């Protein structure tokens, strides 16, 4: 943990680029012991111990707003420097090169694409509700979680296909297996919403804070 974080609560800058109410994300981080605060432009980040990117809405609008605010450059530079980062839902998808949603070029931090579910018609799209996650990694984020049993809350119609299989931290089954979370150094991102996943989601957030 950084010198700043060790003397007080870890400071988490939560990106607010104008897409929806993010208070539930901030409250969840505060509940597990973080000093979480919203930032609407990169200059407001300050001496943060970690950057949180809670994406929601459409990726076309998301990319336009990230570029307008300069957060696109900030996110790329932050992850390139291996500083602690946590992406949520669209905040995972936007890290890849291209999304089928609106034929959109994304941040391109990781090689791979975002694809729409093409599955059995009996399964509804979006994939919405509780589902289990599986993992093999001994990453700090998974400590105390039970692979294949613990469930988290999803709301999405698109999923990531990373080129590098070693990025995959979590996998979930919905008409077939898909990658539902990644890790690269100090960068973590999940397709599911920990802040909507009750005790298990808070446990995961708490693990992230302990890794700072």
C-alpha cells in the first residue's frame, strides 16, 4: 500500500464522465473502507491510490465522452504505468480494441474485441441477473471466494474476447463460457457489477483495497 494510503483510507478516484448515477459505486467502496470520490475531469484525480472506471450505457457515447474529457488518455497512461485500476461492466469492454456495439473503436489497451451474444433463443439478451463465476488464478482479488459457486450480478448484451487468454481472471457460462473478468498486473476489470452483488461484491472490493 502506498505511503498515502497507509496513513489513512485508500483514495479511489471514480470516473464520472456523464453517464448515469454512480453513487451506488461510491457508496460500495466507502462501505469497505475507501475514501472514494467522483472525478469529472482528469485534473480532479489528485493523489489517488487507484482509479475506478464504472462504465454504463452505450459504448459509442462512452468513447465520445472519454475523448471529450481526456479520460481516454488518462486511462491508457494509468494502466500503462501499472497503477491500480478497477473497471466495471462497460469499464471492462472499453479497454479492448473494438466493439460490435455501434462498430466502435475503443481504448485499445488490450488486444481483442467485444461481441454481442449469439446464443440459444431460449436465453434472453441482455444477460441479466445472478450468475456464478469461475477462476483458477490465485490473484488477491479472489481470496476467500469460491470458484464456480459464488454469484455476482450481470447486466450486459456484449462480452469480451481477449486475444491473450492469460488476461482472463473470471469466466461465466451463459449459452457458453465467456470471460467475465480480467487481470493484467494491477489492472482488474469485471463484466459483472460488484456494487450490485451484495456481500460477495463487497468482499471482492475489500480484496482490491487490501492489494493496494
